[in-house]
C-alpha cells in the first residue's frame, strides 16, 4: 500500500457499499433450531387472519381477525385452542398465535385427512364471503416458518415464498362479479433438511400451502377429483351450507440449510428502484453539501475577515459611519442581529420538551436500524423489531430528559419542575392517547389487532415505573450541568425585524426545506408502507440505514442554509423556524400517506379509514419531532459557530 492515509476512507466506502448486500445475506436466526426424528410431531400454529391485496391489487381492509372467530367456524383442536406465548412487539403488531387441530408427523405423508364439518347460516356466510372479496389470507406457522405460496416475480424471473394464502377466490368467469369460492382443502407441502445426512436430525426449511375449494358429496372425500364443484356459501335465509374441511401433507427433502431457510421469504421487489433511490438521494446530498460549502463557508469567511478587520480600524478616523461599514452591513446582515440571535424564543418550555423527545427518538432509531442491520432483528424472532424499539425508547428516556433540561436551562427557563414532568409525559402521552383511541375502533369491530387490556397495563407500567424515573434522572443531571453559553451578549431591547421576502416567510420556507429530506426517503418509505399495510416482510435495513444517513445530512444542510438566509434578512427568530421547517418533512409524509390511501387502498368502512389516517398521523407526528430536532440542533451548532468567530465589543 502506497499511502496509509487513504486506507480508512476506502474501508469506510467499501463497508457502506456492502451494507445492502450484508442485510440480504446475513442475519442471526434469533431462535435455536429444532431437530425432529422420523414420525415425531411437528406443531402447526395458526395466526390471526389478515387482509392482503385482493384480486384487483387493492387493499380493502385494515382489520385482522382471530383465526377462531366464531363466524369463520374453523375446526378447533380437542379441548379448545390455547394461546402460544408471544413477545410484546408481536402482540402490538397484531399477532395472535394459537394451537391447531392439524396433525403433522415428520416425514409421514397424509392424503385427504378430514378435520371436521361446519354449517354456515346466513350471517356467517355473508361474513366469510365479504372477507374473501376483501382478500383476507390465512396465516399458519410450522416450526416458526410462515406457510405461504410459491410466487414468480415477472420482473426478475425469480421464485419466492409469500407468507399467507387466500381464504377463498372470486370467480372470474362472470363479468358481473361471480360467486366466491371458500377454500376448505389444504395441500401442505413441507420441505425438510437432514443435518449432516442423519435421519434422526430433520429440520423444517420450507412450508407451502396450496388451498382448494371442494364441495364434497356425503362422505366421498376425494380431494383430487377434478369433477368436484367448489364450495359456495349460500346467503339465503333458512339455508345452511355444510362444509367439510380436509388437508393433505407431503414431505420432501431439500438441500436448503436451516440457517438460510428464510432466504426464500426475503424477496426484493425490483432492486434497481432501491439503487436508483440511493443514487438520487446521494446526488441531492452532494448538491446540498456543495451549495452549503460554497455559499456559507466562502461568504462567512469573507464576512468574518471583514468584521474582524473593521474592529481594528478607528472608526473616528472614518468620520463616523464610513462607506466601509455600510458596505459590510449591506452585504451581510447577520452581524447586525448579534445582540438578539440568542434571545429566548417564545414558548421555550414546549420547544425544549419537543427537542428532548426528538433526541430520544433520534438515538433510538439509529440503534434500532444498526441492530437490524447486524441481523439481531431476524424475522424468525417474531415481534423483535417492536420489542427492541420499546426497550430502547424506554432506556433512552434518560437521554431525552437530559437534553430537554440542558436546552431549557440554556434558554434561561425557570419552570424546571414543569420541564421535568412534561418531558416524559407530553409526547408519550399524545402517542399513547392516540393509540388507545384507535384501539377502541379495533375493540368495537372485534379485530384481532386490538391490543388486550392487560398489554395496555404492561405498557403503562413500563412507562411510569421505568421510563419516567429515567427521564427525571436525566433532567436532574441536565439542570445540574452548565448551560450552553452564547458567544455574544443579548441586548435588553429587541431589534425590529424588517419585512421578509416571499421565500423567507414561514410557510414558503417550511415547504421548501421540508421537501428535500422527504425526497431522500421517499422510495424506501413506499416499501415500508407496503410491508405494514400489505403484511409483507421488510428486511432491507441496509438500504434503510443509508437512507436514514442521507436524510440526516439533507435535513441538517438545508435547515442551516435557511437559517443563514434568515439571519442575513435580520430575522433572529431562528429557533422555532428551524424546528418547524425541518419538521415539515412530516407534512409531506402525511400527504404521501393520503395519496397512498387513494391509489393503493379501497377502504369502504369508516373504521378502516379512521385507523389508517390515525396511524399515519401518529407516525407523521413522531417524524415531525425527529426531523425538527435534527434541524434545530444543526442550526444551533451553526449559529454558535459563526458568532463565536467574530469579535463583538
């Protein structure tokens, strides 16, 4: 190697370029493998029934239902089903895992095995038919693997497993909308792998379910008779449709190792889009960085040199106010507001509380993405993402309290007790109240996604027993620490602010600043929303890590640029302006969510629309706090830097 100076830079660049591939190829399983012997029982668990894209490629509902909801009338195990223990994150994300009557024995094929028979009256038939038309899918788990369907990606020509399979289908022969066919037979295709070729160490590495609709006549259970008509649930008063449920099990050996069994489920739809998004965002960041460097650093260096040179000149020799001083003041007005730029903003208590929670969210998001990038949040460990987010947010309450108190003290705030109380209560209280209100809609509709009351109590317990004391401890240390001293003194009389140009007015500047950070994450946001609402697995944390870094740089650069122009216009109210302008990215995210609602969703009922808009607004609010804090702290550092560089008498 010729030069040791460039080695770390090349290593860093190579690591960043390899992040997306690392996220695809490497992950920690999260659970220990289970080996079975020939003939041993393999458990099949059922999860909540969730909506996916219907045959028209639109999502028609956001409600999920318990598998054993009485209106579905699915077969139950002897003695009734029992719940399987789940993590806190799994419960919050709507998982309701229960035992099932299916009997699977390792390596033993079963053909046309009867489960039970059920009768569907008018209300039950109407309920099931409506769920089929809305595109609901059944979700099973075999040895922790989701049972899915084998699909082909037309764009890349690769096959992959899509978790979940259809409850039924809609006839396509009738142009006016044919009847719905209810799937009552399941072909369960399970792949297993021999560990080191040993017959007594067999592991499940793949599960596919091929559902079918069979209207059996009497006790003639011929599952593969092509002449058997499909099951149609009749919606007539006084008529009950009897349905017999059957299943078959087929085992096949696979070369897929247990450690890579999830690779079939982790499919990237059109990876070129991700790379295009990253390149586009990188170009925007480079452009902004060059702009900030050229506009700010060159102008500031020139201004600071002229200011400091002016201080060495005896202004009396220039006969009072000379031409040189006027030129300096006209070229750069930011020095004129040096006596007001660190004046306490309006509502400093509210701003400090928001900034404390923003710092908490910032650190939590960074740690969560890093953990996911390193593979600790494997999809095999269900709910691990939600669990680690709650865990980190709780522990990082100390950071939120410290930052809030330190900022409030630096703003000469006096209501320190109120600050200590509002920091752990205001933003989490808004989030919890909104979440509880939306949960009432789920309770009212009998949806499985409704968080149980006991889980709510657990969340409240974590909040009050762990989070609040940690935040108070952080606030106590923050108030004991020295405040961030401004480099210049603040005048007693506020300076009058001249009228601003159009693009520096509050609303136009917010719209201009907010759109660039949103553009850095726009494409990745689309895939995240698709994974949330269409029940897909999101695992591209390498791309997300890069997008998060680009968003931070973009948000900081464009906010600093706006603050510089604001100060040059002799407007020293930069604190709230920087916070609101950077936080405007959340407004674009919410607008994007509404466009997504109109283009990709078709929610007919009021409850589904309220839930979607409510959760979108909640996520947008948290993003507002996050990006607003990034904009404020970058602007605060910038203002401290430039005013410390000049000499003020």
